[in-house]
């Protein structure tokens, strides 16, 4: 089947000062339709590896998945890629144009960017799942626009939300194109109204094709064919979502969930470890404070003991003097039995008696161990 949405010319002599021959590729219809897939397109492009490609675009867009494959392949193309927006680069066609370096737009051509849109039928779960897929698709499209224009993601997302149409001057000013060139025959009569009408006709025709297809339960099991009426949504392209893509998304989400759970567990373990370290540090500080208190208390008692010893010695001297004055023989003092320390007394006790004694003499016992 002859491709209906693209054409590739035979290599020509070099142009625009190029050293090597180049090949001209034109995308002038709905991308990915007419029974010709991106796989066929890319197989032909691959045969021109090393040759410079001049890609001419006049398209309302098409399949997001097909267009994404084309965009990625063109960015990887060895030989260079120059994009010429001849009339209209709308929707997915605008994404493909972002692969060019450089990108030229005809002085009477237009670029349109918007959110991806799907025509879906099903229950609430089906619709929520489809919305998640659309969000992921939008994120990938935003990447392409940001990479080319250098603008902030939030700005690009807002432009997509508003379905933004840009003329040649605006496209260059915002970074969607690098320069303006003279319009070609394909764009000689295009106006903003005609460009919008052309895109609306494309979107409406896609909706009619979907409506004419059998219900989801009657369709082939490997493809989800669905239609939903969205009266207030802007006209946007079809997103073909098959069960293979859904399975891939589910697998990716499962991996993300597993990694998130692992990360949460590690964070919790680190938090618990940090809390334990903090508690241990507080306990150490408390023990240090207790040791300092006991040390100070011990020093105070040592002073008291020294004072008592001094007083006792003075009293003894006085007693010896009195004995000597009356001619009596001094009586040798009876040595007193040494007093047991609190720790020694505690060590000799057992059971409840030891517990009661420790509670009553904790400071004195600890003083023995910390001194």
C-alpha cells in the first residue's frame, strides 16, 4: 500500500551549502493512519543514515504513540535534520517538528500545541485509568517542547491546556522555530481560521470513525476500541491505547510502587535509628550531669570531714595537755572499728533488703563507683 501521509524523495545534490547529498521527507497528512504505521516510515528513514534530511511538515497531527516513535527516531538520526513547517504543524506534528535542528517555519504557516485527547468508553475505573495514561503522555510531550524551546515546564503545560496557536513570528519568538522562510505553494492560502477548521474536521472525522466501530465487548480482545462524548473539550487527536501499552504501564507502576515502598521502609529505619541515637545521647548527658553532681557533693563532704578531723585533732591536743598537767599517764585510745561504706553494706545485703537499701543510699553507692 502506498503511504498516504508521508513521502520520501530520492537523494538529491547538496543544498543550502551542505557537503553531502540530502533526502527530502514530507509529512502532509494524518500521522499513523491509512494503514501505514510509524514502523514502515522509520524503516525507510533508516536506510538514509548518514544523509541529511529535510523534513517538510503540513499535518494536523495524528497518533501520539506513532508520532512519539517518529520524533525519537528523527532525533537519533545520524546525518542531521532540518525541519520546514510549510503550512501547519498541529498537535503531534508539532512535536515531531521539535526534532529539527534547525526548524524553519513559512511566513504564513502555523504551529498548534495542546493536551493529548482520547475517545474512551467504559466504567469509572476505565476512565480513571485512561486519564492516568493521558497525563503520562502529556508529560512526554512537554519534554519535547521544553527541550527545543528552553522554556519552563509550567509555561508549556499552560499553553497546552489552552490549546495554543502560533503564527510564524510567535513560533520563533517562543523558541518553537529558529527562523522564518518564504511560504511555499502548500501554504500559500492558509489562514488561522482555515488552519483551525482543518484541524476540527480531522478531529470530527476521527470521532465519527470511532462511533461507527463495534462496542468494546464486541471488539477484538487485543485492542481497546472506545468512544466517549466530550462536549466541552477542545478538538484534539486520538490516542490509540492497546492492552500492551496498558500492561506496560501497569508493570511500570508496580515497579514504582515497589521502589517507593522500599524507600519508605529505609526512611523509617533511618528515622528510628536517628531517634535511638538521640535518646542514647540524652541518656549519656543525664549520666554525666549525675556524675558531676555526685562529684561536687563528694568534694563538699570531703571538706566537712577535713574540718571534723582538724577539730578532733585540736580536741585531742587539748586533752593531752590537761592529762600532762595533772600528772596522769595518757591512756591509749581504743581503735574504733572501721566504718563500712555504703557500697560495702549494699554488697553484703540480698533480695528485698538490698533493693530497699539501694533506693535509700543510691547517691552514696554511685559515688563509690564513679569516684
